[in-house]
């Protein structure tokens, strides 16, 4: 039997009395794009943080390529090939944008791929080029707009050349035009190939997003969380027509 | 002769293109030249002594900046590394008759170990808690020093150490060249990729971890590097003053370092060095007015920090240089267009 790419089993995390993530199970295939949706406070961000080891779960297991990653340090998980972005962007504000990305390029995972990627500056530049903010490479990160910070987050995650990319609200705060651009970047990344010195093998992705219209166009499958539990799972059409999902989003009788 | 002329011309071209274009670089070059040429002008023992002590403390202040200015790990107990370096090389010199040339590096190694001992328990601490915890370590060591008077000399310290050199000029050049070399090395470290990671850890440690960088390793590295340079300066101090006493571990020593670094400008390396070279001689020269010394010191520091919150060096640098808005290359403030990309400077 083939080893599943990502296997989450009985993952649980409580903050005090609140069960933020409650007994969540799901699986992912290689190169699959999964949308993770749910009302506010459903535990989406917490779930992503559990996957990257920023938070430690109370119980449950996460196997990435057959390897248990619960209990591993965040940087080890990232070097295994799981990269994430932050919902509330966390750039290094007083550093130039290129230096923000260079930190990712200096991670062991990014450095091990041959001698020629060790020109860290050039590779960071290619990551910025991919995200579409290379013209601002020397500006301080504190001068960026919300949309550009989102792109910086994506550039930083992509620079580690992940196999599994966790995007936390990549369209949050973006204008419609910027959203289209970002969606295009994500699709381009998923197709794989070379972006200068940056190499993409078409990572699997989990995308947390509230802009459902945009999200539906990208994803293969959607997982719905509500109050920390798995509410529904399926293709975009199935999920949109699922009465329980409509109820969770709009309240009782919202579907009629 | 033809060859010499050729190289001289080439040297001049490089100097003109790389050094003379920016006032800050001219200042650094002048600083090197003045320090190395000072004995040609004056061999006043008092002046030489002040410059040597200033150099030693410049290394110390820069090493604090390497740890706290860059990685943001506020260390309020930097005297620990200084004291460990001083006591180790002093003990080796007195009890084992090891020459200062071996003792000072061994003292630095001991300070690196001290860096590890402080760094490991402090890995999980941040901000104020880290500052308070680090402050405790030199006090603990001072307790140990007082508890073992046979070994450490107690309050009197270990005196009668050998100097690195017996001549005035020898001592001067050893300390000044050591300072210039060590500070250049520190500056190079912070200018490298490692320096970028240090900066990033100060800005947002969680984001650095999520970029796949082992922050524990880099924080310990910062503690060890800082300990290394502070330990070297401690060893140099002990052998120059010919005494390693508990004053090297005092809380006031830790805080002087912090004040110097903040005064000069954090996360620059050259800022703290410049600050020590301004403040330390100033303190020495108002010695004839001893009761107001601390007051004058406090007033100067307060005024500077009030009007130049980023530190003296940043303020001066912004006055004499402008950054090109397009290519971020620095230019003399008198220029109207950028020297590289010819964009208009506002």
C-alpha cells in the first residue's frame, strides 16, 4: 500500500475549555489542492498551526509522507517540505524585502539543492519575481501595502520549495485585481516548473480562505470545519450544496 | 619602480571610487589612520592608557551589540563574559604561569562556554524576563568569587599579572590592532548571511522558524560569538590593568555596556565602538571634577537619547548622507542626483 502524502488522524487541540480543533481526520494526495473553509473561529488557522508545529496538539497524529511530524520542531517540519504563510502577515519589518526572502533561502532545505542555488540573493530575487514584487526588493518591509505583504508571505513560503504549502487567507485584504494575480500565481506554482533559480514540483496545498468564489476555481476538494470539527468534505459542488454547510454559514433555515 | 607607480595609481583609484565617495567611509578610514598614527604625534602615557582602555571597552560594547542589538536577546549581564575572560586568563597566568598570549584566548574560550551556559536556559525567555535572568549570572559568579578567596583573591582580585608587552608602544599597538581587527570581524559577521538571520530573529522569531531556520542554533551561536569577543576584551583588560577583580563583574559594568551601545546606535557594530570612543575619554577627562562625573555622563546620554532615539551614529549618518529612493545606495548629502542610478535625491 502506498504511503499517504498527508494523513491527519484524530487531531485535537484545546485552549482552556475551548476545543479549537476537535478530532479532525483527513487525508491528502500528492499535488492536491484542498480548500479549508469554515465560519470565523472554526479552527482553520489552529489546524494549520498544528500541521507546522507552531502549536502542539493535545492528541492525534499527523503523518507527512509516512513520517510522524507531531512533536517535531517547526524548522524540521519546514525542512521536510511543509511551508506556511501567516494570516496576520509577519514580515521582518525593518529588513529589506529581499532579506525577508533570503532567510527562507538560507534554510537547509533550500540550500541543499546543488551549488548553483547558493547564490542566495539571486534565488530570493526569483522568488520575489514569482510573487510579483521584485521591483520593490530593496524597500523596507514596513513600507509595503497589505496586498504586497501577502505576496511577500507567499514568496517567503515558496522560497523553501515546499511539497506541501499551507496558505492562510492568501486573498485576504487584496483588491479583486490583486486576487486574480495571486490566484494566477498559485495556479502557476501548482503546475510546477522553474521560476529562475526557484524550482517547483507542483506542491500540494491547503488554502484557508473566505473568498469562496475565488477559492472554488482553484481547489480540487474542500474541507469544511465548524467549531473545530469536520463538518463536510468533498468537491466544491458537493460542499456548496451540502445543507449542513449552508446552515453553518447562514444559520438555521438559511438555505431556503 | 614602474610597477610601484602602477599599483599606487590603482590603489588611489580604488580609494577614490570606494572610500572618498561617502563621508562615513572617510570617517572610518580617518579613524583607522588616526588610531594607528597617534603614537607618532604624542606618546603621553596617560593618553595612550586612555586609548587602550577605550579600545578594550569598544570590543566589549560591540560584542554586546552582536548579541542584543542584532538578535534582540537583551543581555543585561554582559559583564559575565567580561569577568569570565578576565578571571580565567588571570588564574591561568598566576597559577599555571601561562603567558597572556595563551591566557587571553583561553579566557575567551571559557567565555564561550559561559555563553552556552547562559544561552541554553535563556532560550525560552524573551524581553524583560531574559534581561532579568541574564542580569543574575554575573551576580552569581561574583558570589562564587567571594566564596573562594584563596583561589580568586576575593574582593582584592588577582593582581600582579604579566602584561602582553612591556613597552608602551607595544601595548598600544597590540590593543588598538586587536580592537580594529575584532570589530572588523564582528562587522563582517553581521554583514553576512548569518547577520541577516540574526536581524530576522530580532524582528520575528516565529517567522524565522517557519522559514526553516533552526533559531535555537542561531541564538546559541550569537551567545557564543558575543561571549568570545567579550571574553577576549576581558582578558585584554585583566592583563593591561594587571588585575582581575570583582569590579569586572559589577552590575554597573553590564549597564555601561548597554548605555554605550544604545548611545551609539543598536545593530550597527560601529555605533557602539564610536560611542565608547566618545563617552569613555569624556569620562576620563572630567575626572578632575569627580563628584559630578556620573551626573555629566547621565545628562549627556539623556540628551542624546531624547533627540536621537535611534542613536548618535544613525543621526549623524542621516545628516551627512542621503539614501537614493530608487536604488538605496547612499550618497553624500550635498549631491542632487544618485551617484549610481542618477535618480533625483529629494
